[in-house]
C-alpha cells in the first residue's frame, strides 16, 4: 500500500556537517533543539528564533539526551548513564551515576549504549548495540532514579534504537535496527516492567529499494510512530495499525537517523542525519562513502518538516526524574 502523503524536504535548516547526527530533543522551556554528534562527541544547542547554536565538546560519545526535571541534561554515554554538568574547568563534562556494564568488563569493552528515552515516571531506558568479537547480543536497560539501580529489560536484541510509549503508557515501542523491526511490549508504568513482546511494524519493505534500517523514532498524539531510516533518505509515519501513512523524503541526505517534535505547537518535526563516512557506505549497492556524499551532499545536516494541520500534535519526551 502506498503512503497517504509524501512530503519532500529539499534544504536543511542547519548545516553542522555532523559525522553522526542523532538524538534530537526539544526543550519547550528555552525553545531550544538539542542534538548530538555521536562520533565527534559533541552536543549542539540550537535556537530557531535566533538561528544560532552553541556546541559542547565532551570526552566520551553519547547516544541520546533527556531533559532533567530539575533542569539541564542527562544522557546515555558509551558506558552508561550520566549528567552533563560543569567540570572542574567550568566546561560541560560527563558525570556518571550508573554504568550497567561495568560488572562485565569484556562486554563493556566492545559494546556501547545507543538510543534511549524516559518513561512518564522519569525512568531512563537505553539500549546497547550487538558486538561481533566477542559476540554479545544487544540489550535494553532501565535506570530507575528512585531506586538508584539499573535493571536489564531485554537481552534478545541486535541493535537497540529508537523507543517511546503510547499515550496511555501501556505500550512500549522499541526499534531493533538489524531486525528491521519495531517491537511492542505491554508496559507497567508503576513498576517499569515489560511483557508480551511482539512484532508491531516490519520495516523490511523499505529496504526493497535500499539497504535501509529503522533508526530513531518519536510518536504523535494520535498514536502514529515516526521512524527514521538509516540509509533510507526518509522518515516514515506509521499509523496506529502499523500501516505506512506519511513519508518525509529527504533526497539530499543518505542516513536519516532520528526525529522529534518541537516548536510552540509541537508540529515541527526536527530530523537529524549522518554522513556516509560514519559507518561505511551501502554494502548492498557497493557504494563507497565519497560516492554517497557526492550524491547526498546534505548528509549530516538538520532538517525540519512543518506538519501543521496533519494531525493534532506531536508528543514531547518525558523528562528524567532528577
């Protein structure tokens, strides 16, 4: 079935030339879009009103961001969960409060945390990527700030990626990129536990044209899931029944990595992208990064889709309970 609507974005709103742009997060209190460059270990803070941004250089890669209830930012780093706070020199630095993998040094050496988000109680969920040598599955972890502990949620994962919750908080949606799938779990908000894992959306049809893998996601108030496509040059809105509804095509960017809603009415979809140089080219098409960069010159830049009138509104990310 064809999508109901296709929206094409030609030009980026910001050109930071990220190697691996990711983790967009809208802060309504300051009208700021935060996003990261995983491989360059950078956090950007962009204000649409002034069209200016600042950038923080960190000493470790981070995979995602979360606003804190008390202000500031938390994140999932390569090794665990941390706050971004001033260091001894006054510059932003990572202050870890939990490293779930430190009990297994070999796993910690070869794996890193990737995407994540907080639930309505302020628990921080984040997942890891599988490794080849030695072989470890990816995992999904949850850090509960009230208990000050992390628990393993799911270890049957290849590449943990975008996640979010239904409006009633009874369903957790989670992307496993290498399985080309978005899974659903029954979710107990009071305990933070999951059950009844099942396939919700099979995204493999997108890969018929390209190598495309599902990456980051966000949800709207009607239950739609907006899923970015790595090596797919698009974001797809899936209706609550899992059908393809809207496609946002970005023909000048190869790796579309993540998206979030922002703006005063939460009807602007901000989209991050990554360079073909981030993780290699397209193995199926045997295209090298320089070839892809020439064909997709805005890879690594930031785009926005004006979705006013398309549905009621987007959904903000829940803050971390600190």
